[in-house]
């Protein structure tokens, strides 16, 4: 007959389960697994567990661990109606990150620009402001809004899965680096997800959900449907 577990053993087992359950990406099982060319263009081209297939280690070179894609914004922030540009440094852009459980973005905000409300289903996010000043905020599951004006050299953390934004409150352009505990954090932009979904969410569902007139939903859809 097996002995009943001691409270310490039980606590250790519970902590182990919690740590495993809370980790954003699985632990690597080798030094590295640089992603082999994987882009098929198919909509379902997602990494398989625990990441994309590795390229043979004999073909891995130093450049596989280098990424220069954040040295400039992908496009000027002022070109976007939001006054923002997010340049991604996830595993799709930087194959050396595969299975390492981290990634990085560059966020550029024109004065008054906003990186609009969004969530990352698979990662927490650390926002580190490199220049300028931005209001960074998120809403908890209890509906509480947490925010802070974050300046150069300062950081703010967004817990996993919560709706958040960055908004330039300074007179000059602002820039942040955002770091994630996932190689592919995922991105759900709130307004396009609701008003730009394809096929579209019925107007009646949105009007009832937001407690507004159908005309308002039509207006919002006209802004976010492609
Ligand atoms: C900022 O919120 C980002 O997702 O890069
Ligand atoms: Mn984000």
C-alpha cells in the first residue's frame, strides 16, 4: 500500500504543476533549434509543438542568432491612422528564437499616436521605453485599469492575455522595445477582431453586446472591414 504524501511533497507537486501550467512556451530540449524554412503562406502555418522544425544543427551559423530587423521601424508611424508602427521580432522574423520562449518588438509612436488596444494570448509583455514618454495601460479580469506614464529607461509589465495599449503623451516621437516570454505571443487587435472579422460577426450580435444602435456598428465595421 502506498504511503500518503507528506504536506511538503504535496505542496512541491502542486507548485511543479503550477509552474508548468503558467510557463508561456515549453522548455527547450536541446541547446538550440533554429527554425527551418517553414513559411508556406497557408493560413494554418502555425508552429507545431514545441516550435517549428529545427534546421540541421550542422548547417546552423552565427547569423542564425542575429537579428537586425529592429534597427528601424518597418514603416513610419506617421503613415498609420493610429500614428504607430510595431515591428515584430518573433520567431517568424527571427528563426533563431525557435523553442527559446522569448521574442521582442519595436514600437514607434508619433506624437499623439497609439498602439491600439490588443492582447497577446500566449505571453506576458515587458514594455521598456527607449525614448519619449508613453501612457501604458492594461485592464485586469476584475475590470480594473492599471496605467502609468513611462519615460525613457523605464519599464512596465503587461500580464499575459490582458487588453493593453501604449499612447504617446509627449511632444516628441516615442519608442519602446517590448519583450515577450513566448517566441510567438500571438496578437488580437480588439477593434479589428470585433468589427473586421471575416466572415463578419452579425450586426445584431455586436449591437446587443455593446448596447448600441445597429448604425453605430455599421460605422465601426466600415472602418475595420477590409
Ligand atoms: C506592444 O504592446 C507590442 O505588442 O509590441
Ligand atoms: Mn502588446
